[in-house]
């Protein structure tokens, strides 16, 4: 469904998942945690600097988000969920520390705020992977979606 990649960016540093808005009962307003706001602004600035086109993408796209979280410094304690995945030198899947969909939301927010995508509703195909590794960050790859040829009856041709 998706074509060749048109743009890639690597955002190095410990990724921060998108946070739910919080409510401040004293000031009677909603806000997002400052750690997420800082990460999103820095990621958007990097995307804006890397994006070479004058206009954001305004057609359907496929997005691949690869999240690499910092590797634990030592083997997790016995009985913890990700002890079975732990490896001292190689990257491995990490089932804890933030939902994969929240990391994808953070990446899409950075693309929109950075002027790469007009809106995140243009994403028609999304793939997210999450692992632990020695070099934490988020790699984002954008591909244009190629429309399938339709035959006379309106059913996609094979």
C-alpha cells in the first residue's frame, strides 16, 4: 500500500510518550506535563529544520515509528515482566515503560507541530515498534500512500 520512503528523521535522546491532559483544580484549566511539552517542542524544531519542503504533506501517508528506550543498566529483578527479554549487549523488545501508541502519538504531534504533516488524520497506515537499546530515540519514516488501481466495477484490480 505504501510507496518508497520520502523522508526520515531520527530524534535522539530518551523518548517521552504523549501524556494525557491534567486538570489543575486551583487554576481551573487543563495542561500537559512539562516534560512532554519540552520533548515535543524540541522534536518539532528538529523536524522543522530537517524538512526541506516549503509546504507540509497534505496527502495520505504511511508512518513507521521505531522507538528505542534506554536499556536498563542491570538485569531486572526476578519476577518482573521484562526480565525474560533482557540482553546485556543487544537491542531487545521492551514490554514496559510507556504504551507504544502514546509514543506514536508523540511522534505524530511533533510532525504536525514541525510542519511536516498538515494534520495527523492524513496517516492511513501506522506501524510502531518499541525496544530497549544503547542509543535511545525515535526514528520516523514517512512514505506516500499509492492509491490502488480500480477496475470498472470499482473493485481494486489485482
